[in-house]
C-alpha cells in the first residue's frame, strides 16, 4: 500500500536544464503531431490507429502500451501522437523521478478520464513503486495508508480510467508482471534511408531551408537509421551551408559538413570507430567482454550497450556472443585501418556563382 504523509510534497519535479533550450524546442517542433504525418513504422502506426479508434467507439481509455527500441526512433513522439489522436491530456514523467510512493500517488490522482500517463525509462522504476502500479493498471484504484502507527487507516482510492504508455530501450529489464500488464507491446525498428529522406523533407520545409534531393539523401544515409540523428544532422548541415556556402543543403555541402563532424559514409562516427578499432586492434577482433571493452575505452557499460552497439549490431558489423563482442567479416573490412579514417574524395563546394574545387585527405 502507499503511505501518504500530509507533510510530503504532493509534487516533485526533477529535471535538469537542457544544454541548449533552443535546440530542444526546435527538436520538439519538428516532431509530427498526428499519425497521418508520421513516416515509417507502418505496422506500429496501423496498430495504434486501430486501437485508438476502437477505444473511441467504446468510450474507453486506450489499452496500456509499451514502446521499446533504441534511442531516437520515436517512442516519445508516438506517446504524444497517441494523446492527440485520442483527444486527451498527456502527463509525462520518467522512471528515475518516481522515487517515493507519494510521487506516483500525486500523478495518478490528478489524471482525468482517459488521460495518458507517459513514463520514459520505465525499466528504471523502483520495484516498490512498480508494485503500487499493479492495482492502478488493472483496477484503476490506489491503495493508500493515512497516518502512521496504530491509528493508521487503509483506504482504497478509485482512479479515473487512464492509459499508461511506457518507453524503454531495455525491454528485457522489465519484470514479467509489469510487462504482462501492457495490452499492446510495440518494438520500434531502425528506419530506411528512404524513410529518413521523407522525414528530412518535412523538417527542411518546417525550417524554411532550401535543399536538393541529393543533399537530403546524403544526410539520410549517414543518420544511422534514426530520425533524431537525421534531424540533428540536418540542422548542422544547415548551419554549415549558411556560413560557408549559399544556404542550400546540397550534396557537396552535406559531405563537407558531415565529414567535419567525423561521420563517415555509412553513418559511423568516432565512437563507433573507437569501439570497433579497440575490438580489432587490442583484442584481435574478439571475443571480448563488455566490461573489458568499457575499461579499455574509458566509457561506461551502459554507453556501449545503449548508445554505440545497437546500430553496429543491427547493420551486421558487430556480433554479441556468449563469450563477448566479435567483429564480423564486414566489420573487419570497414574498420580495419585502426583509428578514425574518413576516405574523402575530391568534390566541389557551391558558393553562388563560384565553384571551389576542394580535396581533403584522410584524417
């Protein structure tokens, strides 16, 4: 049961200031607001559309939804879209913020009928809080304790029907009891270059930026199958084109800008090269355990598992085995030079009526 202390603050906000608030606002502005504007993840979009329409026809909340997959694929965006499509409020929090039972009680008791509660990093919800969620998810009720000691009273408080949307990059860390309470479990996949180009076209229009098809294609193929990265790179190429060229996102401008960011032709950055070169040069191509790898790189285990590895594994350059990480054949071929190598070709930089021929060597 939840013990409710009248002296306890009913609401706590634990949020760090983003490093760049303008970038954060811009990223939010580029997110699609409705399912019709969402590009990619067709199977998931169709399932959400059917679920929302059925809930509207019955006048019920949408069934609880679990979204999982690598960072930047649209889990938060889909939660916002779900609320918009259902026409209800969205309340957001994250697993690490829910430290005390009172935190959860304050959120749940303020939800209105059919509202959506979005918990990011739901795998990090403390076990004691998770147990309090079970009756809320199943029966829309909350067990609380009023007072302390012998005079304490137990009270079951009814809640408004609501939908929990949980998001995680580590679905395997969820307990079975919590996972089983989600009626809809959706795994987001990496995006194709064609899908990313469509996303970039929409974003460029919203930003009022001139572009060429080849310029956006160059960004898309280096975006690691991730919309968040694609939009970030679009903004960086836009900056480069505005300062160094004619403000148009052309293929040449995209190449120069992305090369300067140490992003190679396949979208691998310095972290990817650092990881793969360590496996190849220091550990003979593997296998090597993640702890040894983390110590060798001076990075945390979580950084390797959550940030660096997923795309390398998905693209077939790295294999995770019981004995450790192993570079695959194509991984050995691409990363065999040791150190970060960008094979840059001669190309021109468009500057209005002037064309500058440039040739950059490997760095």
